C-alpha cells in the first residue's frame, strides 16, 4: 500500500519523521462523556513510498469493541476498501487510455512524414517533366529525337502513374488503418466509460444498501432502548409504590 492510499484510508499522520519521512505516527488523546480517557499511538513504517510494517503496541490498551461496534467498524472498513479499489481501477483505466492516445498520436505523426516524403517525390518528377517539355520547345528536335523524347515521356508517365497508384494505395491503407484505430479507440473509450459507470452504480447501490441497513439497525436499537427504558421506569414506579406502602404500614404499626 502506498502513502497516498494510506492517507486516503485513515487520513494524514499526527507526526512524520522529519529527516527521512519513513515513519508516520497517528496519536490520539481524548476523553469520552463517561469520563473514560482514550489514549493510543499507531506507528507506520515505510520503505520509500510503500508501507512496510505496522506497530500496534500503542493501541493494545484500548477497550474492546462491542459486537455492534465491531459490525459497524467492519462495514466502514469494507466501504473504505471498496472506495480505494474503485479509485485504483479508475486510475488504471485513465493511464491505459493515455498510453493508447500517445501510441495513436505517434503513428499519425509517422504517417504524416511518409505522405510528405511521397509528395516531395511527385514534385521532383513534375519538375523533371516540365524541364523536358521546355527543352523540347526551345530546340529544333528531329523526328528521332521526338520519338526518343516520346518514349522517355511515356516511361516517365508510366512511372508517374505507377507512383500515383502506389500513393493512392498507401493513402487508402493509411485511411483504413486510421479508421480502424479510431474505431478501436472509440471502443476502448466506450468500454472504459461503461466500466466507470458500472463501478459508480455499484458504489451508489452499495452506499444505499449500507445506509438502509444502518437506518434499520438504528431503528431496532432505538426501539430496544425505549423498551428497556420503559421497563426500568415501570420497575422504579413499582418500587416507589411498594416503598410508600411499607412506610405507611410502618406508621400504622407505630400507632399501635
């Protein structure tokens, strides 16, 4: 467990080792309404950012919890553990999405460089073609020269056509690949969102059930306390009446 997870679970420490930050002390000294003093010290030891040991010798003097308190504490710890697990899952999904976005961005950048290179090749071939046309116009070219130039031109056009087809094919493949990556990215994001929604719903449902159960238990406990209080009051009233009768009886006896 990391330091951040410890803080999220039990809060910030009362005292921290100022020299190494490897020891956290949680200290409490308080007085209950009954006058009982609660005093404990919990010490946590860390190796860098990870929890390595827990010293519980300072909390052994605490009074034991009742069954009801143990049940409530168990529910609280279960709820906090679930919240920490949910937060860790959300962080994992967020990091995974960031890595996938970086990968897609790098691929897109490489594709842009490739297309720029292909455009440069086409531009060079176009310039060569223009130079050849200019030379043909400026010189008195014989029939044989014209035929040679025609062959060169046909060869250049065939090469340009093949290059254009290659570029078109590469472009189509790049677009298909980009589309597939967009679909994959959208799918990952949708799955991550669905998972986050499911986790949020599960958390809300867990809290609702816990709240309803706690309210029901509190109601039962209140009714139980009320019954005990009523019985105690009835008993006290009966004892008071018996005491009155006894005093009256004693007074009657004294008269005689």
